[in-house]
C-alpha cells in the first residue's frame, strides 16, 4: 500500500535523501509465504546437483590418471601441487553442492507449507495462553532503532506480553553523547508502555461491558457495531503512531508501511465486515465476538520495562550478547533484594512478595535483536506451532530474518541479497534436520533452556549460562547443546522477521568477522550430538552431518582455498576447461534465486566480488578461532555498530583487498606472457570483480580517508596529561601505628554516601622509611609497586549442625583483582608491609560486622606475626562489638590475648598431631580442614577418627568445626560423628554483611 501523503510530519527528512547509484529499488517486502515452486525449477535444481558432482568426479579421476598413472607429476613438487589442487577443488565443490542441496530442501518445504488460518489463531487466543517474555538485548543503540524494535515487539498479537529491554551500555558513559544515549534507552520502555496504556484501557473496558451485558444472552448487531467502533479506534491509533514515527531511512518506511499500516488495514477490514454484517442484521455467535475482542486486547496488552545487568556485581560482566541474555534468564522465577556491597549493588534472593525485584518465569522466551523487527503475528503463529503435539520437542522456533527492502547504499543492497539467500539456505536445512539457531530472533521454550543450563561461579556469585559464550556465534553452539539433550529446532517457512544490514564497509567487517569466528571451535562438538542420538537408538543421517559441517567450517575452507588458487601458480596441466563446469551450476542457480528474490541475475557476480574483498575479514575471524583453540583465551565479542555515521574500516581490511587486486593484475600479465589462457579467464574475472567491489562497496574516497586516518593515529599519539593526585589527608590521631588508613566504618558501611562509590578499601603502608632503597625481585599480582592492596570483606556463616542455626561468621577477604588472600599476604610480606595489611584486614572485618545479626560471634584470621604483637593487636580487638574468635594456623604457642577473645586452630587433622596440638594450645575451637572430609560419607575409618577427635576435644573444653562441607551427605555424616559446628558452600556461601543478615533473617 503506498504511503499516505499526510503521514509524514512536516520537516521530517525523506528516507531516500542520499541514495547511491545501484541502491535497492525494491519497495515491497518478500511475499509472506513463498509461492510454490514449479516442477521445472525443481528438476533444474536436481540436474545442477547431479552435474556438479559428476563433473567433479570426472575431473578428479582424469587428474589422478594424468598426474599419477600417466606420470605427468614426475617430481615431488608436482605431485604435491596435484594433491593440493584436487583438495581445493573438492572443498569448493562441496560448498557449492551444499548450497544446491539446501535450495532443493527449501523448494520442498515451500510446496508443502500450509499457512494456519486466522480462525485457528483466534481459537488459541480465546483459551489459556502460555506466558511469554520478549528480551531485546541492546548495546549503545540509537534511540530510534530501539524504539522501532520495541514497538514491533509490543504490537505482537499476544496477550499478557512482557517486553524487557536489556540495556548493556556502560554505567559510567565517557562522553555526553553516550550518556544521552543511555538515558534515552532507559526512558523508552516507560514511554512506550504509557502510549499503549490508553488504547488498552479503552478496549479492555469495551470487552468488560460486552461480557457483563452479554452474560446469558446471545450477541446482537449492536454488539457488532460497538466492536467495529473499537476496531476503528485501533486503526486510527495505529495510523497516528505511524505519523509520529521519525523517518530517517528505509527501515522506518518498512516499519510504517508494512507493520503499522498493514496491521491497521487488517483491522479496518474486520471493522468493515462487522459493520456490513450488522447492516444486514446478521449477528455473529457470541463466541466469535469474544475471539475478536480478545484479539484487539492482545494487540495492546503489553507491559514494558528495562534491565541493566551492569548495575549488579552479582551478575556476569562478560562483554557479549549471550551473557546479557543469560543474566536475565537466570533471574526468571525469582524475587530479589537489592543489597549494597563493597563492590556495588547485588541481587539477593528474597522470599515471595518481599523483594525489590520480581521476575516471572515464562513458558516461552522471545529473543529479538535491537536492530530487528517482527510482523505482528510472529509470536502467536510460532507459539501456535510449538503448542502442537508434533512439535513438543522443538526448543527453538524462528523465521530466519530477511533484509529490509529499499536500502540506500550499494553495499547494503548486496549484503542484503546475501542475507536473503541465507534465508533460503536455513529453510532448506530444516528439511534435512540440520537447522541452526539464528540468534537475531527466536521463540525459545524455557523448559529447554533449563535443560542446557550450566552453573559456574565468579568469585562467590552464581552465574547461570543457558546460551554459551565460548564463541562469538553463541547461537550455533547452543544448537548443539539442545541437540545433545534431545531437543530439535524448527524454521517456520514464512518471512516474518527483518533485520538491518550494516550500511558501510567498516561496520560490515565487524559483523562478518564475528560470523567467521567460532565454527571451527565447536565443530568437534557435533560428535556429542550424534553420540547422544545413537544412545537413544536414533539414526544419524549423512545429509545432516554434511550440511552442519559445511555451515560451521565452509567459511574457513572456502576462504583458504580461494586464496590458494589466487596466490599460487599451479601447474598448467591441472587447469582443465572442464573445471569451469563445477562452478557453473552453482552460479546459475544462485542467479535464478536472486531473480526469484527480486534482485538482478548479474548480482551473482557482484556478490562474488563482494566476497573477494571480504576474504581478509573471513580469514581473520577463522584464524581467531584457531588461536582461541590453541591458547584457550576467548576472542573479544565485537558488536556491530548501528549508527548513522560511517564506521572506519581497519587498515588490514583495506590494504589486503588492494594487494589482492595487485596480485590478480600480476597474474593476468603472467598468464598472457605464458599463454595460460584458461588461467587468464579466472585471473581476469577476479581482477575485474575485486576492483569493482572496492570502488562500488568501499569507495575510493572512503578508502583514502580511512587509510590517512589510521596513518595519522599511528604517527601522532597525543600524550594524556596525568590527573593531579589529591593530597592524602593526614592520619587521625587514633590511627593504628601500622599505617592502615581510612575510616573503615564509613567506607565499608554499605549505605554510606561518603568515599568512593566502589566501596573498596585501599591500604598503603606508612613504613616509608623501611621501604626506602629496598627493591623486591618479586612481582605482585595485586600492585606493581606493592604499595596498594584493594579488597573487601565477606562473611561465611557457621552453623550448628543439629539445629541449622547460625552461631557465628568467619570473615574472609576478597581482593579486587581476584587473587587469593594468601597471595596478597605473601606479596605484602615480600615488601615488608604484612603487618599493615593484616591490621587493615581485621579492622575492615570488624567494621563490616556491625551489620551481622546480633548474638553471633565473629571469627577473623590472624597471622602469627601480628599475634606476637599484643600491643598492636589488643587495641584493634577492642573495636569489636561482638564476641571474637582469632583463627590461627602457624603459631607454636599463644601469647596473652584480651579477655573474652577465643582461639581457633585452623586446618587441623584428625590424627595424633592434632590431638597433641590441642592439648598444648588449649584452643576454644578446632577446625577440620577440607581434606579431612573427603570420603567421610562412606569411609568407616575416617568416621571413627573424627569421632575420637570430637570426644577428645570435648574432654579438653574444645569445640570442633568442620569447614568445607559441600554436600548433604557430608553434613549428615559429620553430624552423626558428633561434630557440633560446620561451614561450607552447601550450608552457606561467603557473602557481604547485609546479604548475610538477610539470609539469617
């Protein structure tokens, strides 16, 4: 439908203001349902497969006979050349064959698909709908882009829909523009929810009147007219929403024309039908009117909010989309308190109705990238599919996204053409059970996500991973995880999702490098899926294996093979004209598919040139995978920029394509001189198409500007003026002589407004004279100068095993850089500041312990050096407001300690040495180390030893504490042995003081 002239506000920029020559002239999207394919086209597709395989086989046989039987490869070099060339030809033929096979699968599916009628969807709406949450991960997106995506999600015809914008922007923006971007993203959900509130209230009130008035009676024509009026209202509201849309580019035109206006036209048709029926005095059944009312309600029944995982220290901060999604999915079904900690705010589980944040646990999760849009029936049709018995094992249902029509740049148009070709490939792979999850949009069964959940820990925080982030193509590995657990995936054979294409070469390089990175890493995991299937007695098909391997690794082998063919001057005897017939069917079929998709047949050559200049990008991503495989270090997740300004391309991605052009030119000259006419055709074609691609898709001017920019940045690096350090405040008179500085009570108090927002404690030694002239050969994991140690304190509860009550807490130190307390103390000792750090650790623990529940005692670890300095230790311990226990591990004897302070001997065993130590030191507590608990659940001898230790301890007025309890069986075994107290991850993890207080209550 053409856009109405009055739907663009005056002063709005026209979306086609700066269109390049060769831009996309399509204005309409692809048909929603692919038209049936003729028998002739299917026959030609089959012939192309047969011809490709037959020509490849003939070439291989001919080459083997000529080179090895006839003896043309008379030297080792010629023999290696022949083998390498046959491998290259085989790999390229395999990729071409895979494409030809998948398009046949697409043809079969397009012929067999029967679209569910609207009445079936309305029947689903009339019943009890499964719950759904839409997650929109976003990272520094333009406000207009996010708004369009959120509106397309909100307009899903799905009742009770919950939309969550997962904002992943830095919490402390460095620029004014980034700050404004973050504030705009935060405000958007509330603004959109407010826009939907008025129409929802109106249609809900109309439905309430209809249900109340129509109770016990048949529907009347007046009911139909009233409903038609509500539909007319919805039509006007949708058109008004379109008029308010900011028109910047073709994506905005698509959203208004083909989502808002198309939905309005559909509703207007229903309104007209209702009015016509009422005019003929033909009243619909009441059940049908209920369905139509509920459809209208479903359009506007949406709640919208945002969530920022980077606000919380208890959630993963990994910089990738997978962990942005995982962080929120892991919270589903829970209620949480926001609790301050020294490092920031943490989310702590709370009882039902008692928390600050409650997150429902939906039946389905819909993920949608912030640069994509969905047609209004997307969620309803996919859930209708997943609720059918035949699809009960489908974990993921999706429609592989298509490119927006009408792009203004040549590179956007050709990149969009490859996107639309990939739609055919993904739909065809479903025919062979080789579907992969494409993460731009998908409906996920929450039960399946729970099946593949993996739990790990970052420090003391539990991290849940549903979507693995080991690679930057996280959706591909998740496909295998789901397959291992017996779940399947399904591509819905309709075009109901559209996603933006990078508009310039720089941003496109970032996207394509990410796509090329990861497939090799997880290729070996295919065996896990096929092994799991065999264990269930199911068959593995070669076609599925072939297509999956091709999908994950063909970018790598195709790029390598093409570079080899371009760069190495192979023996002319290997270049046979028959070889051209291997690729001809592939290019002919792709050109036919491009024509079918609304592009030009000759675009197949433009795509080839486009892929030539992307060779360095693809190889870079592939080699990053290999590097990660060798080193184990994850590749950085680079998000595709989605901004209006052009993104600068990396120097490598500009220089290498130009070197490729130079290589092709040199090859052309050499082939002319050597009269290698067959190779000349290949080299000349590559020269022409790669040159065209550089000029048309990158641009000569853009290339020069980007190269000069990189040269300037390399030659001129401005020196940043160091910030002037604030003069340290003088130490108060009451400060400890060891030099632990800072107001610990205010710094560590979780609600304190003074000091830094981080809540970390920094410790510097005052023994400057002792350090002067002293150089340590060691290197510290904490600080390059050993002068600063930044840490915070957590508390692990100690339980009475018989009652489960908390009787005390052990204070544990966590250094900000993740190193262990032992490493920190060793580093401090090497620099001569161990006493300073030890005093600071204890003072921080005592200050933080003010928030712990009353009636509990506190255990702090003390080094032997500080223990032997009672003049320094006694004033420190006097600061405590609760009973204290000093935990020691290296003292041969115990000096005088203040009255009321008890001693605990750490890491004791259950043998003679422990008994003798207990008898000599007379401690109040004896702690059984983790190693002493191994096998206590099953080993009678270990249980007997522990029983004797408990009995001896009781005779010496000592209490045994078992630490490191990690299972219920360990706890029960120790309780049966008479151990009175215990601690461990199973009983309670270390946590900040406020969280410990909440857990105790």
